C-alpha cells in the first residue's frame, strides 16, 4: 500500500441518485468511530478516478455497497467488481468484507448475485443497520449479525429473472451463453460496430447487459469503458440525446427540471441530426473527459429493429423517415471510425433483411462482427436452471430439472418462459425454504401454461374496476401487426385511466408487466414484460383480436401525428374527413382504453359533436375551422334537428315563426334608372331555420312519389330530364346545390303533400322580413355593421376565402332576430317572385323570366349579403352557390 495513502475502515460505494439516503448513513458510521471513504469527501479534483478509487479500495478494511431502487450506477458497478476481485485475490486471513446495504424493500431485486456471494447483507431500514455494518467491518461472523434461527438470508432473493432482462448487476446469475460471450468479446476487440442477432426471447439484451458490460468493467487492459444504452424508437436522434446527456452532464442534470432536461435533449438531438458524426465525436470527448480515466464509450442500441418498424402511411413522410434513419446509422458508423466509440446493437433476426438493404451498415457488420444467438442446447439450459440456484443455496431436484429440460430444450424463444417458470417455482418453494418442487411445477400446468396461470390468477385477484380495465390496458401495450406478429409497445402511464393504472401496478408486482420512469423526461411508462405473454395467453389474444382494427387505426393515427409534427404541422399531412371518421369509430370502440395526447387530438381534429357545436358559438372560431366542423359533423352524425329526415324519409324542417308587417323593397327602374320602393303588407308565417340540405333534397329525388312523379310539375314547370343527376354536394348537412327554381317549386309541392301543409318558396318581401325581423335598420340579419376580418363568426362570403359552401348553421352569430340562420352568405336562395316585375309569381314552362335570389353566397362580396340586396337568376339556372329555403303559409300544429 502507498505509504502516503491514509487507511480507511470502510469504502462506501453508492449511486449518486441515492445520496440523500447514503449521506446520513455515512454520518452515522463516522459517529460510531469508523473512518469512511466517500468519493466526494476525499477525491481530489483533477485526479483520475479509476486510479484513485483502486488505491482507496486497497487501503480499506471493508467495502459497503449501497443498493437502492435506482440500481447500481456506472461507477458503482466498477467499484463493486473491483472489490470482489480484490477480495478473491486476498489470502483467507486477510479477507476483505464486501457488505451489500439494501436501502429499501425493493433493493434485494436490484442487488444481483455479486453481493449474494458474500453470504450476508444489511437492511437499511433495520434499526441495527449502522451497528451491523460496524460489526461486519470488525469481522463479526454472520451468526453474530443475524438471528441463527432465521433461514439463510440468500434464499430470500430470487436468483431467476423471470420475464425480465438480465441486468449488469445480475452478472453472477447469468450463464448458458459463455461461448457467445467469448465471440462477442472478441468482436468488440476488433470491430467498432457489432451486432447481436437472434429471435425474440433468445436473450440478446441479456447477453450484452449481464455478459459483455460486466466483462468490460472488469477488464484490466488499456480500455476503460463508460456505457450508454438506448432504444431508438421512432426518434433515434432524440433517444440518443437522452442516453448521452446524463453522461455528459452527470451533476447538473440531477438538478434540472423536467422542462430543462427536455429542452436540452431537444437541442442535443437537433445538433446530432444536423452535424452528425462531427458533433457526436465532440460529445463522446466530453463524456470521457467528465470521468477522467475512461478511454472508451460503449453505446448499446437495444432493439435496433425499432428503426424499421415505423411505417408512415404518407409516401413523403415515409421517405423522410427513411432518410432520418440513414443519417442516424451513417452518423454512428462514421463516429465509431473517428473517435473512441464502440456500438453494440441487438436485432431481432426477422429484421436482418433491413440491415442487408443498407449497404454501409451491411458492410460494417461483416461475419466477424456478428454474434448470432441460437436456441440453448440441453447442457446450457441445465446450467441456466442449476447455477443460479447453487449460488443462493437453492435445491433443484433431478426429476424437476429433467422435466423442465424436456419442455424447454430446442424451443427457440422460450428461454423467458423457462426463467419465468423457475421464478414461479421459487415463489412456490416448500415453506419458502430452499427447495423447488416437481409438485408445484405440475400444479401450475407446465412451462407453457406457467405464464398463463400466473396471469389468470393475478387477473382474478384484481378489484372489479381494475379487472374490467385489463383488456384496455393490454390494448395500449400491444403494437398490433398485420404482416408481422403482434409486438410489445411501451405506453405512458398518463395514457391510462385510473383503474388501468392500478391494474398495471398489480400486474407489474407479479412481473407480468414492467413499469419504470424515463428520468430524463420524467414520464412513467409501462410495457409487457415479454412477448411470450402475447403468444401464450388465449384471453389476451381474444381481447386484441376484438380490437385489432381499432388499434391499427389508432396506432397509425399516432404515427402520422409524429410525421405531421415533424413536417411543421403542414396541412397536407392531415387525415381526410373519411379517415377521421374511421378514427372516431375506433376511439368509440376503445372508449377509455385509449387517450390521445394533445398533439394527436389536434392532428385528428374535432370528433365530439357537442364540443364542435359549442365551438361554433365562440366568436374567435375562424372560417376554416367552421368548414371543418361542418364536414366532421356530417361524417360523424350531425345531431341537430332540422337538417335531416324522419325515419319515413320526409324532411325534418325546423320551423321558426316570423311576424307579419309592412315591408319595403327597392326595385331598379328599367328606363329612368334608380330605384322605386315597392311596399307590401305580409301576414305572419313560418320559415325554415336552414336552407334545404342535401339529405332533405335527396329524399325528394329518391322517393317513389318524388321528383319522377309528374304531378309536382303539372303544366307550369319546366322539368329538366337530367334534373336528378346533378351533384348536390359532398356532405349531407350542406345546402343542396345546383337546384333550379323549377326544381325548388316542385319540391315545395311534394313536401306540402307529405306534411299536409302549404309549403312554398318565400317571396322577397317575406324573405326580407325573415332576415330583418321587421326592423329596417338591420342592414345585415344581425345588425347594421359588419367587418368580415374582425367578425368571422357572421357569414361565409367571398371575404372568408373558403372557396365553397359550408354546412348549414355554421354561423349561429349571423342569425336573424328570429333565430333564422344562413340568410347572409353561403348560398343564394330562390324567391317566389320575378325580378323585373316583383309582384308576379305565376309560372309557365316556357316562361324563363328571371327570378329573385337573395342573401349572397360564398363567391360574392359582403354587400350582396345585405338583407335588402336583390339579385336575379334564370329559373332554369343551376349554380355551385345557389340553393333555397322553404316557407309554410298555413298554421303548423304545435307551433
């Protein structure tokens, strides 16, 4: 030992995130007379950490490794590995106690085999914790620290990972792939980019996390590794930024807010995307400089296939995503060549073809840089069963081992099921002692039924509300497939309702689900522990099958929303109204099982009819939004009365009363010029609140007693032989277009017969009275003034720049005093009388004198929308801005 190096009683190893718990513990140990080494107490600034830590370990009588819910930190992994190696090298009479200190109830699951080998640990919540640590430093035997009547404490920790991935701290449990690990280690020595390829469930992630990384930590060569890991998802640059930021800013990031972390990750992601390998090389240098003594950054890109699973429906979006993936891959390949960066990727074998289609990546992943994982043979599976058990003093009878091997050997992808079954057998061990039993295995139904049995048992134990939420919970956790099988999907807990979150917590406690937190974003997430559950639980398969179409629609919606956001919210990426209708049906089917984010809801647009109708009442709702709402209401089912038909096919007219009075119109003088007032006294009447809609006019065209019945045309109307073939409009709740005056007159006669009332077109005195409510000061139906730029809530005229009609009733603030809407803009409306001789209302089939139209339309300026403005059109004319409204001249029952 270096004579200048002070001696320590205890070297305290901890994760920086557990500092709030560890600092008081360190103080308590000092109060009991121990000289404790804690890095931030003794390490000198600028001193290389690996060398200083090694010196401090060698100068310590004992090592305490604090393990909390955050697991082991990167440097803590090195400290623990170095301590165990030092312990193994020391002679028996000069042993080095290595003491695990479990900080909370979940710590035993985080500890891993490395510490269980020491035979004893200390639980921080035990009031005797500090005294027990002092005793261990002083060389007290385990019997002196624990009640000898208790069982061996090692048996209290399950040595099997179940459906979970083996972590770095589980390295001592990890066996069975020794030859694969050797090949992977050799590949890392020789190649900057290495791939581990295998079937789902073959253990790709475990090989890297529990095999390669601990091996690199323990290596005594010239390379000292820092490790980052990521899953690319649909935003690989952002995922990489989230993996690198904690290593580049290890101290600052702990004090940043979630918003600050998000912003910094976004900035780093943008720089990586823009500057590629150049900036990544710079960041790698910063990370290595942050921890002096490290020489190499190992980047694990887990589940590389996520780069290929995102398939936007729009061709342009698909092309951009492909370009982004190529930039990301190119950046990693170039940076691995330029700087001390090594990349290890794990890839499902069924996506290997995607790699071959990428020439630079395929060239980098030559055969020596590939590790293909095959199904474990019988001997390796037996080590998987027996080795962890031996480490914790657990007995596996030969008969049980043989049955397990017969069920699992030669079954690709079923290694997780074996681990899960072993985990369940450990939980069911006799009297919670040290032996797994064949009876327990038979009771659970064997290997394939073990996970189903566990899931069914857990489901039965849930509260009713939680149990009802489980199908929807799994619907959120499954990426449904068409060409490929269903896959797991990580979901934000915020997506789930309260019962689903409670159910997720229970299922996670049973290791059927995995929950966690992305500490850089602060978001909590949940996912299925392994796809084996998807393959072997018939009930889950049934839940997903009944929702498959709806889930596919919602998943595509979520994917296309990201594309839309990446495009800068360009309107060309929005879904059509028809696709939005599909999404609305899917969301209705899924109910509370799916919750859209605010961005997804914005992308989809309005789908709640009542919310849309309320939005129309807001004066700030612009013309484009009103047009969108009208189309959506039609596609989703417009609930408003007065725009559709009764079940018998008769138009359902919303009648509004109009008072009688004396009305003046200004008629143009044909010879002397100017205008001449024409005054007429009118009786009270009722008028339709809306212009006749497409669905109401189509009822006339399609009825057996309708448009084709000659009685409605008599001998005074001109019947166009093709009058039933014109395009009325795309949406049923829009005004009927391309309707001639003759057509409108025949419609009124048909409707009169249907309703038993006198239905006709209004003459222009009646029309003007309905628009003004009898007040000549009403220049527009709503008042004397109108600025279309500041009041878009009034009417659809040329100033709206919509280029077409809107659904009826989209401008409730433009209603007349009597509540009649759409009397300004949208469509011209036929009146009964002639234009040049307004008192004339008679008709003949050969009389094509111009008839009055009132109200303006979408293609004329606001002056034509005045209540008193007159215009004319040939009675046979058909126009994209020409419709009509009906009047009832007889008493209406109930009105």
